[in-house]
């Protein structure tokens, strides 16, 4: 059987040859009975990443290379790789050596045992405290609507061919990889691991990209924001009614409910703030609808070396 690897590349110079060597060594040992291919997708890197993977292709015919015209983001790179992967199973793995290649034989064993999706999920990560806290918060929110997502999330995953075909058939922008994959409903098993510390280069996955992915997940994979807006609206309306009743009672008693304009200003600011938040969330949905209507592709390919 043939196993494809999809590796999204963005400023990973120096780590790619080691990633390739680790994968190849696994297939020279524990998985010698299987074929492999590695699809590297260069997401507009400005360092020597492209030259490194093209050099690997010259050495190894099992290496495929796709290059973008510019940086479109990790999800776009993954989608391009998934479209070109031809294996009986497809493994998504990071290019920075943070996902342990040593787990691949165990992952393949689970797949051969009947699992159609094998998810390696992070129980801990060798990241900064701020990154860990943001990750915990983000996945705590996501698990409110998608409880099957592991608490630490995942990217390192094997997908059977039919799973990959079903995933590729989803034609929308702003994809949420984890949510779309679990939505397919195929038989899934989980393997825990500790995400390793990056030893080569510097992560390009900054807070802005993390926030964008978090918004994609929340807005595209759940009705949580709309339900939150509805709940806040109901609570605000009830508080307004209660406050109005207290004003009427105070008026009937001849009492003044407030001493000046401060309470009015507080009420206006609170309600105005809630309205702005709600309009912002609705605006996010409207923008995404606009993006879908425009039907622009998720990425533009410059070259393919297949």
C-alpha cells in the first residue's frame, strides 16, 4: 500500500531535509512493505525552503513539490497537498520536526486495524506559557460545540483514501481542518503525544494567524456565536424590562430612580457596546458569505513538480 505525506512549508529551511530523512528511514525499517510519497507545498517562502525541497526531489523520486505564487496560509497549503496526494492513506505532518515521526508505524497499524481516521492529539506542548494558555482557551470554546475535538487539538493525522476524498469534496473557503474532518463521521481512533519543541528556525505561526484560525473554527464549525448573541440579547432585554419596572414603581412612589445622567449614560454605553459586538459577529458572517459568492480559489499554484 502507498502512504502519502502532506507537508506545508513556510520558512522551514534547514528542517526539511531532516523531516524527509526521518520519514524515509521509517519506510526503510518498520514500514518496508509500504510505498510512500511526500508532497511538499511551499507557501510562498522567502528563505531557502523551496531550493531545499527541490534538491530533495532530485535525490528522491517519491518527493513531489507544489509552489504558490505567494503566502496563502497553512490551510491553503494543506488543501493543495491533499488534492495531489495519491496514496491509500494520507498523513498530514508538520515541517518543523515538532510531530514525532516515530509514531508513524503505530498510526499505520491503527489504520490497518480498521480505523479510517487516526488522530495524534497533543496532550502537552513545548511552547511558551502564553501560547499554551491561548490554546487551552481556544479549544475550550470549540469543545462547547464540537466536544469530540481533543482538548489539545490536532494537526498530525492519518486519513484513509475515502476520508480524503470526502474531505476534498467540501468546497468552501475559510476551512476548519479539524471540524471538517470529524464532521465526515468515519471511524476514528486517537493517539496522545507531547508536541516537541522546535529546534530549527522560528515559528511563523504568530498570534494573528492563531486568532484567524480560531475565528474560522468558531464561525465556520458551529452556531456558538449566533447562540451567544441570542442569549446576550435575551438577558439584556430581561434586564431592561426589570429596570423599567423598577422605574415605574419608583415613579408611582414619587421617588427619583437616579440622581442625574450617569445611569442613562451607563445604560446607553452598555447597550451600545453589545450592539456593536453583535454587529461585528454578524459582519463576520456576512463577509464569509461574500467570500463564498465570489468563488475565489483558496490558493494560486505557480509550479508543480510531480
